[in-house]
């Protein structure tokens, strides 16, 4: 599994986030699924092809339960680009989950009757914001079927949710940190720019990891190891990054002067401060904290 896939999973693996996504996208914000109703399911399944065993793995999968009764299995797949073969991938994941229900009965042959069957529902979360999902959403669109066979070939529809095209009302329905994710992609689709929210984040590092993996914005990767794990908002995170970059520029400029034996005069400090929108006192403080001695 790629590093990108691993980071994509982290935020959605939290029950509060997972339940929130399902409740908004499937039930229009109605809180049908609670965190306590969810239990993890292994995302990996095994299938046989060419007389060999192969594994396939979902991004995230969880059971929706009422006590010990399984009501459904939900799977999530993250996509930053469209995929014409997505219906084949989803039907493969879902088919493996239905097969697992049959295997469970075989493993428990002493049971008087088979367990109640439950549905498998996969949500494809599409994070592209430059264009809509234009690839196939139905199995019959993904395969070439002779006209004579068309009446006998069953279709299979996938559930694609275009996060960047959610309405403002839909984004507001999210109660978990996923609202910040959705807001980012909606803003990028509308404005090609992002103005961070002042909403407090619960899973700070996981949000930044996901944003780093799903976007081309290097800021999120750069700052994720330099912020608190909770209790901050995205505005504060990006401000911290801006300050970190300014500090780095100040240190590099002063170090370059020292390395070249150039005098660090009061005018030099004033120029550095102006270039980085800092006070001279702040420049002096940065120099002191980094062991750079100033004579002026």
C-alpha cells in the first residue's frame, strides 16, 4: 500500500468522522448513525485469479451495528482523479464482502440457521475540484456488452460524491473535522484559493496529513509536525506556518551575512524586518534564539 493511501485513511478511520460523512452524504444530515454504532472491519480481502491468491484493500470499512446485530457494512474510497474502472473496483470490494457473509456461515456450520444478511454500501469520495466526475458510474458503461447479451447482464451503480461540488448548506451539515476538508475543496473549486476557517479542529495532525495527501498544497505537509494535536484552527495553523517561514528567511539572511563577513548594521536589520513584515525587535529576538550574535 502506498504512503498516500495510508495517510488518506487516518482521518476517516475516526468513528466521529466516519459517522458524520455517512450521515450527511447518505441521510442528508440526519444523525442515524452514532459513533458507538460503528465497529472496524478489516479492509483487506482475498480473491483467486489465475490460480493464485491476490489481496485487495478498501480505503476504510466499518460495520453499522445495533448491539450484536450487523445492519450494514460501509466502505469508503478516496479519489483525487476520475477512474473509468471504478465500477469494477467497487463491485469487487462489495462482492468480497458478500462472500465473507457466506464464509462466516460455513465457518459456523453448527449454527441452526444462517445469520441475517446485511447490505454493503460503498461511498466513493471524489476530491477533484477542476472538473466533475466524468467517468463511469455504472458497470454497463465500463464494459462492452454484445446487444444480444444486454438483457442478461446485470448493472451495478456506484455512489460517487463530488466533495468540491457540495452546497454550502451541505458543508454546514458536517459536525466533525470533515467540514474543514469539505470547505477547503469547495473554496478551491469556487475561487481557486483557500481562506482558512477559525473553527477548532479535533484531529489536527490527521487533517493535515489528509490535506497533504489529497492536495498539491505543500503547506500542510510542512507544518504538520509543528502544531498542537488539538484545540487549534486552520487559521492559526497557517499563521504558524507563515511565521515559521519568516523565521527561516531571517535566519538564512543573517547567516549569509556572517558567512560572507558582511556587516550586520541597523539598516540591514530594518531591511530584513520590512521584507518579512516583522519588527526590528522581532528580528533581534529570532537571532538571539538561534545563537546569532548581533553587534549593532
